[in-house]
C-alpha cells in the first residue's frame, strides 16, 4: 500500500490523518501514519483557557492511540529529528520516561514513506530579546499551558500567605504581544479572578487584584484584524481594568520585571510571551528542504515542497502564497482548509491523478474576550466583504469553531456525546482547576 506519513498531530495534521484513515486506510488503499511527540491532542486555540485554569484538559484531550484505532490510521509516538530524502525515511528520536529523563521508553526509529506531510505547527519567536526565553512562559504546547497555570496558582497562594504583612498581595502579570493569544489570555485571566477569590486563592482585599498589563509593539491590539475590531477589543479590555500599552517595545525580560524601550520597568510576577511565531527549527535541517526566514517550508500551490514533490506541508509550518504579496495566515481555519484539500489531493495522487491547487478562503476571525462576549469579523453569506460581530452572538460563533473541529476529527456522534459529558462534568467541578 501507498505509505503516507504525517508528522504533527495539531488541528491540521490530526484532521488529515483522520480523513485519510477513514477514506483510504480502512479501504486498504493506503497505510496512514501520524507521528507526534505528545500522546494526546488538545486544540491549540484552547490553550489560553488551560493556562487560566478554566478548562480541564482531561475533558477535551484526544488520545492519539485510541483515535488512530477508531479511524483507520497508525500512531507513532516520538519527535522527528532528521530526514533522508533519498531513502524516503523519517528519523524519529527516542521517547524518555516523563519522571526519569534518562530512562528510554522507545528507541530511535526510522519510518519509511511514499508521501510525507509536514504539519508541525509553529513555536514562539522571541526575536532575540534578552531574557525572554529564560524568564517568559510561551503558550505553544499543553505542557507550557499547564506550567503557566501552576505558576499562577503558586504565585496567588504565596501572595495570600504573606497578605497579613505589609507585602503587596497583588499579582502582577505581563503579557507581551496583543495578538489573538495575548488578548484572549488577558481576558480569560480577568474572568477567572472571581473564581480564584471564591476558593480563597486570592483574598477579598482590593490589593489582591491581578494587575494585568498587555504590551504590543505595534500601534494597536490585534494588528492583523480590522481597525474596528481592534478599537472595540481595546475598549473592552480597558473596561476590564487591563492595562493596554501599544507602541511599546520590550528590550529585556527579567525574573521579576519587563524592561521597555523608554527605560521604564514593569513589575511582573509572571511574564507570558505571545509576540510572534516561527516554524520549528528542525525544518531548516531536513536534508535540503527549502524554507523561509522563519523556517516555514516553501510550498507550491499544491502544498508540495518546492524541493521535493513527495513532501507536502500544511498549517503554520507552510509558507503558502494566498495572493501575489500575501501568505496564507497561520490560523486554524487555514489548517482545516488545507487538511480538506490534501485529503482529496493525496487520494488522487495514490490513483495517479493530478493533485490540483489549493485556494484559501478567509472566513473572518473571532476573538474571545471572556465568558460572555467575543468580537470579530466574519465573511458575509452573499458578499465578498465581512461584517462586524460582537457580544453574545459572536461568542456563540466562536464556540461553534471548536465544535466544528471536534466534528471534523471525531465525527458528529462522538462529538455530541463528548460535549454532553463535558457539560455534566462542569456541574460537579469548580470553575477553576485548583491543583
């Protein structure tokens, strides 16, 4: 059978593996393998809720091993370390014990392919700012989101324990980058403040409030979206008592502060870096595969590597042209559309037919601003333009994006059962994860 190897189980990679497994794997036309360094999948746009403690990962994670069994593909646990294009072989690194980093659970392996799909997503770009990588927490992975959540709980408990003295009880949080991740995290943290007080992790004293500062180098928040969405978002954040500082460049990050270009220092018990992305560094060393300045694989209109027609790329790790001057943006909707395209394209390739060309359609963007509201612009039904949405309707549309992802990877029945179980579980658990 034709061997298809997909490296990366994010939104695009998992959807592609699921679609190909059900379409070609179960029919015996192809052997589909998904490779990921993690054992479970959590939709990346939910990580800000994991970090704030408002989302229980166990209720939303998808175990690759079980999912592959149900959907006709094979899961291989490990991280891609190298590529041999002549032999068509992906090198997979060892997997170590989570509690003992020296104990090897799985050895290094080689995985042969006829078609390789790179879907490794993106990582945080620190832009060489001194101290950023050492002292700021990124939000790329589930482990990082859990690390941020535990750090927040620890700081809150420590501040409360010393609250009876003259020690200031406020928790200072600096978020660098006012794109969708930074904005959503700031709003979610403010929303969860009430739950933290309710369970006595923060005292009722006005001094114990979270002091959240959102820093953006550009001249407005959400610079990739429209001016109206940006202005509405900033007004909402400021009404939530979140300090928004635009046109502010960060020069260094210290363990307890953030230094900015005008010489000022912003206190920070916790610093989160959400200011930029780049593709994983391993892509720049894959046996001569052409990449751009942020390690994205250069691909043609069919999502095939410019270097090797047997290699495809999708999602954040692909440098794919949208127009003559604009690349397809690194959004979940782009990964979804590319996964749908590649499912048909690779099925055609197996049968010896042309794979066609990918065309991206921008359906708009929505940003969550806490539980009751969201804001954004969405494509009109009969017009090529977009219309502005906010409030409860926008929040329903935002929630529908995750439901759509669940249906795409789990099917309608399993998605409905999962959401029902999650809804019942929320009745029996606190609004914030306390451990």
